[in-house]
C-alpha cells in the first residue's frame, strides 16, 4: 500500500487512551505501554484474539497489517488495568471494524480507572515529568531498583518506556494541532525530529507524519 494512503481516518485522544478508525496499513515491529484492541487488523506477535478482535498487552512486540477500514483502541496501562482491558476486548469481540466511533470513544472515556499505590504513582509521575530515576525514587523513599521493579511489575513495562510514550503522545498531539514535527519534538523533550521519528516507529510502528493526516478530537 502507498504509505500516504495508510493510517488516515479519525483519532480521539484522552488521558486514558485513544481510538483510531480509518484506513489501515502496515507497521514495523513495535511495543508500547498500553493495551491495544484491534478490529479488522492482522496482528503478528504475542497477542490474543477472539471473535476477530485482537488484544495486545503492554510491552509485547508486534506487527500490525491491514488494508481496509480498521478500529484500534489504545488503553494506557497507567490508567487501565489488565482486567478492564480484557472486559472491553470481550465486549468488542465479534464487532465490525466500523463499530460506532463516537460511542466507542465514550465507552473508553468511562472505563474504570486503575487504582495504583499512591507512592508508586507519585514516583512514576515525577519520572514521566523529567525527574531522574534517583530523584523519582526519593519521592517515594524507595531505591531505584525497587522503583523500576514496582513499575515493571504493575504495568508490564519499564519506567523508561512509560516516559518515552508520554513524551511521544505530547509530540503527536502537537503535530495533530498543526505544529511542525521539529517544533513538536523539541517541546516534548526530544533532541530533534529524528529522535521523535525513531520513538514513533518504536512505540507506534509508524512515522509521526502519518498521524497528522487524520482528523483529531480530544477529551480532557
């Protein structure tokens, strides 16, 4: 498929996650700190599937292939736990890739939020906002190894991936609202546009420029 024709549609974003619906395409191998539910896609990697609905767990490296209308739901592991993601996947099993977009976004927005240990949440928030591992660990009066182990055990991915994901989302949100990739990269804390491009490929499987072609909406 022509790259310019792939991954174009509607994207909705909120802190809890995101929904994409539109023309699919290929991705490179990637992994992210979010559960991903896919309708109308083929997923190669460590993913479960039932009723035409694929569920990819946080940190699982996978490849997506699609050449028609698809729907993807991303549920950020910081805010949604495995049980809640599994229940949403079960509800979508057997649904068409053209499931009602607005109703799906509303369902995602209303998902029950994960209850994380308060100290762990404070340490992770500090790390995502730019603190070093040592500085973040001190927020919870824990060692750096304890902090890293706790995040990995709770979310299924290391703290570094969580921070990269948050920065990348900040950057792609900026691209979606009209900023250049270079400006968005710098504002999100990346060294340059090439750094953002590499992170987008590693975390989403596609280039950040692909995301700018879709119609975006946001919920707080």
